[in-house]
C-alpha cells in the first residue's frame, strides 16, 4: 500500500487509505486538481508518485501551507497548494482530472450543485467525486447526506475498491 504524505491532523486509517488508493487508480492525464484537499494527502502523494503530472491542491485551511512546505522539503516540484475557496478555483483553468472528495457534504445544500458544476467545467477528461455514504455520518460539519441511488446515472462509473463507508464515482468527458 502507498506511503501517504499526511500532516497527521486527521485520522488516516485503513479505510481512508483504501479510499485514496481507489481514487488514485482512476486519475487520468497529465494534470490533476484536488478541490477541497485539506492537507493535500491525496494530491501531494500523487504528485510525488507521478512526477510528470502537474498537480494543484485547493483548500481554505492552514493545512495547505503544510502541504507546500512538505513539497518544498521533499523536492516535489510538480505540486502547488492554493489557499483559496473552491468557488474561486475555476480561475486556475482546466485539468485532465478534477477530484472533489469529501467536500460536497460540508457545503450548504444550496451550494452543492454549484460546486459540482464548477468541478465539471474544470475537468477536461475526468471528474472524480466521493462523499461519505449515508451510513457514515461521523462529522458534525456535514450538512448533507448522500445515497448511492442519487448518483445512478448512465455517465457515472463506480470506483472499484471504494470502501463501503464512501460513495465514489467518476464521469468521463
């Protein structure tokens, strides 16, 4: 299993590692934008392991500063963390793959569709989305609950290997 780069400010247990591994397995192309990436565990590790891929992590938290510091320390020059609101991220342009993982459930319900649409516009080849499943409501900051049935669309593909605590799918452009 991958040696994930993480700040240690949150629980990176076995299910979370499996979730990240499952997401990593469906990333395509030469550029990746990870919207709402927290400390950029996924995007920073992906940049380290795929040095030819341009990787941008976007988050409002101070953890993104840790990610930039760690990238500099480890010489990961294909990663940059941007401290910005995800609703401003479209200014970064388009990316082959856009990931919006563990984000939608934290947004006010009236902004979820806006965030999803923004991520779709930013993705040139693939949009990857994950949320906790309705059986995994462990965070008081969650404002919405999702069920797999909400995402049953012909264009969506389930991510194989996604632990049962999460819903994960991708859509190709």
